[in-house]
């Protein structure tokens, strides 16, 4: 009796080659952001992040004592939907430029008050290509810290010394200190308005319930979302875009009016502004879409 070779054995090299090419294609598509790992069926995110990329996105969640949002609730939600992401919560008082250097994504929530030094750290991080989720009234109230005040006073001393050495008088011996203290009275995004291409107006509240209306259906953040749905937020920030670079993705609908609810800007890196606490979006899909859009793992 003649031995009949299984035809599948002859095709096995071709099948293995096809599988290998498919994996390479998935790696390339994921690596360059054309496809996010969560869009591939199965546990591709774990395979890609753990076995292929061998790294995880470092996400810093910064929060303070005042402002919109519940950072702990947001932290728990992110850990639930993105267990493969390396999430680090920090108190805003520890914010420095060095802290943000190796971050893949920075989230600002319940962080209304910032010093000028911290605001500069935020601006420089985004300017260098960093990604950010900016929530509600974050960085809209400025204060002067001890370092900034000491630096201003040192500059005043230098100016007075130079005037005395040059034989002339200066009109305000505390010019830099006064300028710094006057600037601390600013309310709104101040010089960070360029990062968001928007100006801060106020925080509104509603008793009648709020909703979210998608106005840019082609954006990846809108993928899989209903055109309009209710959100759990009773408070939201009101902002006014100041440039065409402010790409409005969705509007908050409340009390018969519409307000910019989700805005994307490019200030070096990608910035997504969300007018309401993201953990109150009433949509896991929206949270996943924003994270997928900004970081791979």
C-alpha cells in the first residue's frame, strides 16, 4: 500500500509564512498608529506591549486640592480599561519639568491652581511633543511660590545695584516682585491659552442634566460613539476657541445651549481638552478612544 502524503503538510510552510507576515503587518500598523492594539481581536495589546514592544506607556495623572473632577475615580477607571498601561498618580505640588521628561501622557484633573514654574513645565512638555489630557478648569488660577518670589527679589536687587553703580535712579525698586504678584491675579489659562488655542471663561453647573453631541464624526475619538448621549457631569468648564487650530470634536449640551466639550489642539504634541470630568463621561468607549488616540500601550 502506497503512503499518501497529507497535502496540508506541504502547505504548512506557506501557512507559517502567512502568519508571520500577518504578525509583521500588525506590528507595523500598531507601531505607526494606523491601528491601535485594542482594535485587534484577542489579546493583541498584551502581546504587542509585553512581548514585542516590551514596554508600557508611562501615564502621569496630576491632581491637586481644587477644581473639577475626582482623580481617584478616574485612576480606577483607567486601571480597569487599560491594565497594561503604567499609571502614576502624583500630587500637583510635586510637578516639575524633570518629572514630565519621560512621560508618554500627562493628565491634568482637579488641578485648578498652579504656580508659574509649573505652568511653564506644562507648556514646555507639550511643546517638546508630549501628549496631554487637560480636564475642566485645570491651570486657571495662578499663585506665586517661594522660589519664584525669591528669584524676583534677587532680580530687583540686581537692578538696584546696577542703577546705583551707573549713577541713576529706578522708579520702582521692587519692579519684578510687583509684576509677579500682579500676574498672579490672572484668572484663566493665561499664557497657556496658546497650548489649548482657547480662553477659559467660567465653570457652569446644571441641574437639568448634560449631554455630549459629537460634531466631528470622522475623528478617531468619536469612533463607536452615539451621535448624542447623556453624561453624568453636573459641572463643566466653558471655554472659547481662539484659533482655527482648535479642532472641536464634541459639544456639551446643557440648559438649551451648546459649549465646546472636547477639543484637540497641536502645540508640538497632541492635547485633548475635555470640559467635564472624564470619569463622568458615562462612556467607557470615549475614555478608551482618547487613551488609544494618545498612547499605544
